[in-house]
C-alpha cells in the first residue's frame, strides 16, 4: 500500500534528526526506489523542508559569488530569523555562483530574497524608469 506523502513527511522529518545527512539521504533514496516513487523526490523534498519550517527548523540556501565569511553567515541567520521569528534552528546550505557580482541570494522552499548587487541594481532601474 502506498503511504501518502502527507503521512510520509512527518516520519521523514523525525528520521532526518536521528540520522547523519548522508545516511538519511541513502535511506530516502532506498525507500523511493523500492516503492517505485523516485518521481516524487522533488515534491517530497519541498514538503519536508516546509514541514520542518512549520516546526521551527528553517532551511535556506545562500547563493553567493564566494565562500561566506562567519560574519556573513551570522547576517544570513539574523535575516532568516527576521523572516521566520518562530525558528528554533536555522540550517544554511551554501552554493557558490561565480556569475554573481556580490551579495547573497537566499532561497527558501517557496520564495527567495535577492540581496545581490545585480538584484539591487535591477530594483533601482525599475524605480528610476517608472517615473
């Protein structure tokens, strides 16, 4: 019998806390393969991140041109806590995008916050060309 995602997500959330990340990923992959559900991976991952956020664990991907300093990571954490004041724990995943000039883009499951130089320039262009 196929377990609905709505029931699977809370189980996976509990398991994600108990297992190291690589072991957890392996267990999820094994389950999806064994149950012919690999096509659900993306939606399951989004559901899991959303569920965790609702329960105080907020995961964000910080995209920047260079490795983030400890001061920049602290700012990212503060920004995330402003957006999610109920967060008990913030998990920051970092990805480097060498095409960015500077700044950082924060990617959440259902939104993103563009604090990059390019993003600010685009916003400035929109403000000045609209008059």
